[in-house]
C-alpha cells in the first residue's frame, strides 16, 4: 500500500468539512452563505430569549405545589381513594396483557418493545409521583416482563386468536374492577361511573370511543357501498346527518334525549355512558368516510380477481378488500383517533369531569387561584404524551405493514 | 379436415360440450358490446379469440364467469346455467380459473398466500394440504423459490405465472385468459406462453384472448375472430392463416401478421 496517503481512509487529507461530519453539516445547512448565517444567528438568539423566559418561569415563578396537591384528582377524579388499588390492579394487568400479546403477536423483544417497557420507568421520573406510585409503576413493568416471559411457555397454537382472547378477557376484568361488584359491604363496592374522572376517564372515553366506533364505521362504509338501496340510503343519511352536527350538540342530545329512544322501563343510562354513546356515534361517521376513501383506492381488478377465484362477497371483503383498504388509511384513521381523544374534553361541558374538566375545577378552587398556567401546562403535556404515543405507534405500524407492498 | 365451424361441430357432436354460449348479447348503456354470440367449446379444447381492440373479446370471456352480466341469450358452463342465482355463479367461478392482463395478484399477501387463499376458504382445504398443492403448482410454473415473496417483488412474467398458479390451485375445469401477455415486457412473454402451452398439453379446456399469433397457430384447436361485438369466423388455425373467408378477417390478419 504505497499510496495509502491518497486513499479515502486517510482522513488527514480530506477537507475539514469531511473530516468532521458535524462541521460539514453545519456549513451546508446553517452557514451556506452570509444571509443564511445571519438568519441562523437571529433564530438562535430568538430561541435563547424564549427558552430563558420559559425556563425562568418553570424553575422560579411557577407554583408547582398545585399539581401534587391535586394529583389524585387529575389522575382519577373522584374515584374513592380507598378503592384506588383497583385502578393500579387494572394497570398491572394492562402491563401483563401487553407483555403477553407482544410475545404472541410480535414474538421477539424488538426496538418498539424497549420503548414500551421504558414507559413505566420514564413515568417514575416524573417529580409529582409519590413513592407508592413509583413502586406501583415498577410492579407494572415487572408484570409486563413476566407476561412476555410466561407467554413464551404457553402451549398455544393459534397465537393471534389467543392474543385477541386475552385482550377481550382483560377488557371484561377491567370493567368489573372499575365498576365493582354489587353490594356495598363486599370486597369491591360499586363505584358509579360519574365518580370516574380525570385522566382515567379521558383515556376510558377515548379507548372505548375508538374500539366501538371502529367496527361501526367499517360497517357504515361498507353499507354506503352496498348494492342494496335501503342499506345504502340509511348509511348515507346516518353519515351525513352526524357529520353535519357538532359533537357538542350530540353530547347534549345524548344527555337529554337518549333515554327517550330507549324502550319504557329501560334502566336509566349512566351519564358517562350517554356521553360515550354520543362520542361513538360521532366518531363512527368519520371512520366510515375515511374507510370509504380506502375502499375506493382498491383497484377494480382486486374485486374481479377475488370473484374469479370463487371467493364470496363476504370472503373477499374480509381477506382481500378490507386489509388493503384499512392499510391505506392507517394515517388518516390514527389522525382521527387522536382528534377523538382530544375531543373527549368536550364532555366537561355536560358536567362530566374528564382531565380538562377536573383542571377547570382545580383552578376555580379559591386555594389555588392564579395557577391556571401550571395546571393547563400539565394537562397539555399529558394529552401530548398520549397523542404522540398514538402517532408514533401508527408510524411503526405503517412501516411494519408496508413490507413488500405493491 | 373441417373447413368451417358448423362442419367441425357436427364432427365432434358426441364430445362433451363444456361451454355453450347461445345468442349472447350484452349492452353497456346504449352501446351493444356483444351481438348474438354463439360458441360451443368442447372439454380439453383450446380456443383462441382474436380481433381488433374494442371488438368485445374480453367482454365475451368475462361474461363466461360473470365478471360481466349478459343481458340476453344463454350461457351454460359444465352443465350449470349462468343465471342470477348466486349459487350457480359461485359454482361456475370455482370451476373456472381466470388470468388477467394486469395479473391482479393480491399485493398484501405473499405468493404462497395468494395461491392458498381460495383453496382454504372456498374448498375448505387443510392449510398444509393447500400449501403442498401450491408448492407443486409453483414448481410447475417454474418459480418455487419465490413462494414467500410479495407480488410487488416479482417481475411481470413471474407475477403472471403466479396468477396462473393461483387459478390452477382451485383445480378448475376451464381456464380463461384475458390478454395474459399484453402487459408484459417482450422478453417475459415467452415464459408465460410456455406455461400456457404446457397447460394446454395436459388437456385443460382453455379460452384465450390474445394477440400472440404464434401461440394461436401452434396451440389453438380453433380460432375465433371477433369484430364489432360479433363472432365473424370460427375455424382451425390452418383455415385461418391460409384460407380466411371473411373480408374483415383477412384485413385484420394482414395488419397483424
């Protein structure tokens, strides 16, 4: 190797921008000419000024005492403190079920699994949590690890189906734990849903809103494409009616009118449930239109090929059309679900105390006057964490499903 | 040797007629795409349909498995009359394979899943059995190594061979080919035609719409010439290429050859 000095591996002869990649990047992107350099410096100065003001407020001015003092209220509303262990049990079980399903569906402990298992540990760093809560989070992390480990030894043949059963069983157990068993003296006295509140209620409304509106929306989308005029017209009327009405008016209608539509003698539907019905019906109409967009992106040849190999209309919808249509609209659907999650805050206007509703009661409490900024920032951060998680999960899912597509 | 189609039909009157089309008419709105089309295809026969574009060739074979609905006349496939009855339609479709110009593979499924889907869900075949059949068919069309790829990762010729394997997986009695090589790059046409020729040699009943005159000449038992939605002339390849009767047939052949 006599010409070693000339080979690319000898970095000393490279120009400085190539020897140090960071220098090269800075010069290309931020200091490419005089004007850009000035812009860069001006932007930097602006960022520093804003950051200083904000950080000074965060560390010296803000009265963060309001958050720990009302932390339980923000998290679970008026859910009785004596029954809070049930909520933690719900979270432990969630951790375990996530671990089990991850093992059953994905199989290995990949990158996204590291992100998932990191969530409880990151939450433990949040300064407002008590030591007890941190211990509970640690138990959750252990539960999901254990779920993942144990699921590897379960004698299960049809893994996807088993995961679905685990999820359904979890939902049932979760509802029983939240709602309690009949009998005031029993080990789990009932907790009326109107006492559920705060983040707990926001997440429950969003979760059940999404999972219930999704199948309904898919059916409506198919109905709108149906060859049967009655089905098609009903679907169109439903979708167009709901989309033409603001969610808040549906929430009010749900509170006032739902009972009128139910048969006589039907037990009084709980207020929270009435809100959930309104949210579900609202979201279903939007899901239907998004799914219809996906259905229309499927080329005619796919339907014909499915028919030609002898699949029935139902089979071709399940195996050929829907998987492709839904895949095409994942980003839109997730966007819609994120906006549904944020729209649940409107239930505060019909007297249900979700996260934002609780926040408003806290700042109107005379003891905590003048703490709007602190409370609303925490609420915003909480919403951001969950919305961003959904958006991150959707991108992972797209990449995973995008393999070999078309 | 038969000089025209009535004579030939009389000759083979005893053979099983697997497709019978009687006075089939089809309109798209005001436009009449098929005008009184009559064709009888015997089991194990290879019939090639040629004609200028827009002459109704594709519409005609798409009527046979009801991808298009004919509005007048009768179509009887393997003794089953093609009516509005969904059971009849599904039965005919499960006995009839179809290969499309644009392949129409299912892009979200692997090659193997494309082939096993219908046997598993329509024929209720066991999964491992369907898988074995599919691998056998992939061997037959010459691409067993592509089994776990997605259609988007294959060349056009490979995709079309997968599409043929997908149709064959339902063990059809009849195969319909709708311009199977028209969307392919020239160097890939042969690999698909070879597979089709082998299929013809096994005694499959085939109805092929194509512009490949070499294939028509070598493989077809009979050639059908269509123009303006009508069947103008039916005859053996020799008859067609040496002694076509109809003026429009002669004009078409002179343009294409």
